[in-house]
């Protein structure tokens, strides 16, 4: 059928107004745009959002104290010994394809010989924005210090641009890379184990539309 066109008389301020049964305006055209009042969208599945729009935010807040024995290479810290079984990880199901993910990390604790290690983020087991070399990391650490009396704080972000598939779950994990084994890595407390100094650690992932 031909198009059905509804338009007001061409004069400034004239509108097309749709009302509900109670006389409340639900849709109104303006001189330069449209006003929709109190819309209810049954499903966002078919909506397209502009680039830069945050689609969702997820976090993993680590409140427990843990002490992990390091091995050479990436270590799944915080009660973890193999991929993604520790507390410092989370899964996110993308709401769109091609999204980017902003990963924010804050960690409190102490690892022995911290000058020989640093932190990485893994996406489905693959390092994000870091070389695959054994001793390579996003966030390096300073020289060794007396971790028995105070904690270190690490805070960093990285942007994953490798994309996504809508509805297909992704796992992000924080790992600590060390060049040797047998050292201890303590989270949310100093290595001396004193309860006088405690903290929380957190992993945050934001899905950003592209």
C-alpha cells in the first residue's frame, strides 16, 4: 500500500500528538525531533547502540585472604591453581557482536621478589595487550620490599579490542607472572599474615559498543 503520512500544518510549534486512552501524551513530534514519554521496550535484543555506549558492567570483588605458591609463568592467584578456578576472574556474556571490553584491576597484597614479576589479564586463556613471552606483563612491579609489614597496591586498566560474538560467554582472569617458582603471593593482606592490615581486591569489566 502507499505510504501513510501524517503531518501538521507547516507552522512553527505545530505537532503530531499521540495520546493513550487517559489523554496522556505518549508520542509527540517537535519542530526538530520527537519526544517519547515513558516508553516500555519489551526487548533490547534488536536495538543498536552508538559506539562508546556502555552496554553492561560486571565485577568480581575479592574479599578473602589467600596465600598462593607461585610457579614460573602466569599464576591464577587468589585460591587458584589452574585456569579460571580462582576468585580473581569473571565471565561476561556480550550483548552485542564486535564489542570492546575495558578491564580494570585493583589488587592488594604482596608477592615475594616482586621485582621479578607483574600482572596480566587473560581473555579466554589468552593474554590481553601483552607479549606471549614468559616474562612479559601489562603491569610490572617495583623492587622487593618488606611485605611482612605492609601491602602493595596495584591498579591498572587495559582495553581489549579483539571483539566478541553476541551471546557467546567470555572469561577474563587476572594472573601474576613470575620468573621463578616456590615464592608466595599473598592477596588482601601483607605476607606476615597480620590482620591489622587487610584490604579487598577487584576486577571490573565494561562492555563498550562499537
